């Protein structure tokens, strides 16, 4: 269904090493116009290096990158006009006010968006005279998004934009990202939060140790995982777990204090009901839930780095 | 429409006026020091050892250099290493404005502040203590421009070789004390003779001090002093350009 859509960003065989360490190892991806594309992975997976290469801040050792047809390596100036960037933990001058920052960034672009309505929409209207150092984390992030948007970019890169925000501020920022996409801007979202990726993204690339481990819609990633569904029920009598484990599509079955959990592919729940009937067991509180991206992610990145990031 | 560079310079100027400590050390402190020293009677006595000049006369070029030291070594490097450490430079690298424009803004703002401070020092010295105005305007201008260039060279080189603000502080301190000494802030280096004096004359502020004194007395500065400052300037900018990291 995506095949006919125009491509905003192309990364083809990107490789980047720092000394002996391979940060990005042959990453290839296409970001379609108007989608929210997530790059998800543990810290140090190569996410930031990938987007910084797209922004022209880094030059890969190998590979081809195009942003709306522009090569960021040879034509960085042209890329800055179509690509807005919010960088991970990049701050502004501590004593610059919100208004001054918006005015300064406006002067960088040939046809900037009027900053006053933009600030208003981002909830910064009441803080125009406030200095950057006195803004809360959420306000700083919103200003950062405003600055990334001010040049009317066609693609905007948002790198770890909700790190360190409280849950309410996170949701506000998420609404903003959807708002940005609804205005026709392609969003490239870098995150290590699975919840964020699952909530916001149309498609997700799961990156680990410099490689793409999977690339699909959130639902597609969950379906493909061995634990697409989670079936739980209670029984009063002991049941034959081994028989359940032998069912087609079951990834795991366990029993704790009378609560049985069966993880498995789509349709496993029906097979479980059938198996219980042959065992003569009536399950209580029978529930089926969709698997989460967490499980899919773990499935895909069974590495120590991933385990550490999830802790 | 304003160009990105002009907008950047304007913003950095505005931000500089909010740095009260920087303003004090660059603009007020040199003149304050001159006034405090001038109040001491001994500083107003003519001394044959100093070419029949008064100590206060010697302290005018010294306090001019003091404002350069304050700006270039004490206030500019921490600002720039801060911009690098907090990602301001990296962030600017993703916009049509180049991150170099913010460095240019900082250098210009500090240069202008130093120039303003120098005017205050010279005028206050003249009005309050009757210190002589520069005798050779052309010579003074040449010495001044080179002294300012070498100062900003020291500042940018400190920024370039310091990987973070903490190291920057140590490097700045290491440059600060010999600079203050050779500029004659602690006591006039004229008290030294022979080899020690020759060595001091080979330092940026030793040469700057000689050149400003000569020009103040009405002579064109010694070419050797100008060459020392020029040589240091080139060396420092080469170091700065080679070692500078944007992140």
C-alpha cells in the first residue's frame, strides 16, 4: 500500500565507523512523504548517527542518502532548507528569550513561517519573554520543535524529544507531533521508548548494533512476533501445560498461582479453548490481549544492550 | 530581510549585555583599578627609572591590556566552550546559518567591548590623573589592533584546545596569570632588565606593553614588538583552526 507513495528520505547502505567501533552497519530505509517514521532502538544502537548523517552533520564512510533528492553530504546548505532538526539534548544560549530565539531562527530562512502563531500553537505564547535557562524541560522541547518547524521544512527530524519529560508533557508533545504530520510534514522520529513508537509511528525501523532488525507498521511488528497475542485464564484444577505448549503457534505457556498465561501467534486463544475442553477444564476469567511492541522488540533484539536499555 | 549572520551578531550582542560579570570585568574593572592605583600618592610621582614618567602613566596601557585579557581569556572561552558543550553549535549546524556565525558574533562583541573599555580607561586617565594621550596615533592604532588580534587568538586557541568547560577553566587560568604578569598588571615589567626583560618582550603581552608604551610616548612601536604580536597571532589562529571541534 505504501509502494505508490512519494519518498521523502532515502538511506541506502549507510555505514559509519568510529575507529574500530561500527556505529551504523549498512542501514537502508525509505521514509515516505507524510508519514511518521520511527527509528527505535536501545542507546548506542546507531539511531542518532543515522539521523545526523541525514541532517548532514556527519559523513558516512559508505552509502547514499537523499532528502527530497538532495545529497546532504555535497549540498548541506540545500538540505537545511527542506529539513528541520531537533537534536537530542541540544540546548540554546542560556539567556536567549523565547521570542529572540524565534526571531533569530526566522532570520535563517528565506520564507519563514510567522513565529507568533507557531508559538501560540505550541503553547509558548505566554512565555515569549522568558529566557531559555528558565524554561521547563517540556517548554524547551516545544521551543525546539518550533525552531525545527519555522523554516517550513518538508521533513522534520525529532531526536529523543520526550526524554526527561513527565507523562503529561510527553502526551502534549505527542499531540504536537501528530499535528505536525497533519500539516503534511514528514516526521522522522528517533526514540528508545517503545510506547512512544507504538503510539505515534506509522512505520518503525527497529535498530540494534547498527543494523535494522525489522521494519514494519507497529501492528505488523507485533503480529510477526512469536507473542502476538497473550491469553490468560484461571483454573481451579491443575492443567496439562505441556499439552498447551505443543499447540500450533504457542510460544510460551506458564502457570503462576492458578493464573495461566499463554503467549503465541494470532488464533492461539481458540486452540487453547479447544485443548482445555478436551482436558475437561473450564477456564475462568478468560482474556485475550494483543501483544505489545515490547515483546516484539525483545524478540527482535535479544541482545545484552537491549536488555540493559529496557531495564 | 536580515541576513543570518547579521541576526546572529545582533543576538549575541544582546545576550552579552545580560552577562553582568563579563561587563564588569571587561568594561568597569580596568578603569576601577586605574582609579584605585591613581589615588595612591606614590603612583603620581615622577620616576627617573621609568623614563621620567609616573607609575600611573604606565598603568594606562596596562589597564587597556587588562580589558583584553579579561575579555579574551576570562569571558569569551567559557561562553564558547559552553555553546559547544550544550549543543548550540551542533544545532546551528542544521540550519542555513553556519555555526561559525555565532563565533564571529562572540569575537566581534568582545572586541567592541574591549575598545569601549579602552576609551574609558584613556579618557578617565586623562581627565582624572592627567595621563598623556597616545602620542603616535598611527603607532598606537597598529599596536592596539595587533594586541587585540593576539588576545582574541589566545581566547579562540583556549576554546579550541579545551575539550570541555572544566579543562577550559584550567587552560584559561594557566594563560591568565602569565598574561597578567607580562602585561604589567601585578607591577611594571620595566623594573626588570637584561635577559628577563628580553624574554618578557617575546611574549604577546610583553610585546604589546612595549608597543603601546612607545606609541603612547609618541614613537612608532619597535618593529620587533609588532612582529612578535603578529607571529603569535598567526601561530594561535593556526592552532585554533586545527584543533577546533564543533562538538
